C-alpha cells in the first residue's frame, strides 16, 4: 500500500512523493488515487494513477490504467493470481473491470461511501452471480489514504 500511496501522491505533485519527478507541478490535477498491480510472485507489473483530467478520458481511473498496462505487459487480459493494491475503494467500473480481469486479490485503503463498489455502496466483487470473486482486504492504511484525499480537496 505504501507504493500505491507514493504513486497517488506523485499524481498531484505533493511533497514527499516517490515516483516520476516529471509529475511534480502537473497542470492537470486529478484526484490522487494510486494503484499498483503485482504478479503472483509479488513482482510489480504496472502502476496507474488517475489521469482523467490529463487525458480527458472518463475511464482513466488508476485501477483501469494499471489493469491495461499489466495486461499489455503480460500479453494477456487474464490476470489470474495477480494482486491489485489501490488507495481508494474501487467504483463500480473499476470493481467490474478487476472481476473481468480475474484479479485474485484486491487490497484497498480508504473506504468510499459515495461511490464504493466493494462494500460501501455496492459490493460488485462479492456478487455471487458473477463468475469470479477476488479475495478482498479493505481499509489497509486507510488513514494515510484518506489524508491524501483530504489534502487534495482542501
């Protein structure tokens, strides 16, 4: 989760961000959400951070970008055995995408009571009607994840 927090912080150019220094002072501020996707051996496959403002793409959520990049690097859309770590509870789009990608484990930080789809508002990832259900660990470093979001919205 600390890696995902660093990716999220780099998106906003916040002090202490570990990531690409070219992101500092980015004129396209976006909600600082970071995602890291690991292969079954714990090797980092891809990262994503919200890029909706930068790209003008409403689907450019951190999770979606990490899933796309990981699938591209593996040469396959099935991400069986992989773990997605994200700083904020996924929305319905992202929860649906990680189910479709066959992510084995989801770890997230802050809960999102307004749009969360992993237990807060909906529970897409545990819907028994779907063909895949990842293992879920929510609230990991929730205070740190929430603090990053609060700082952004101040």
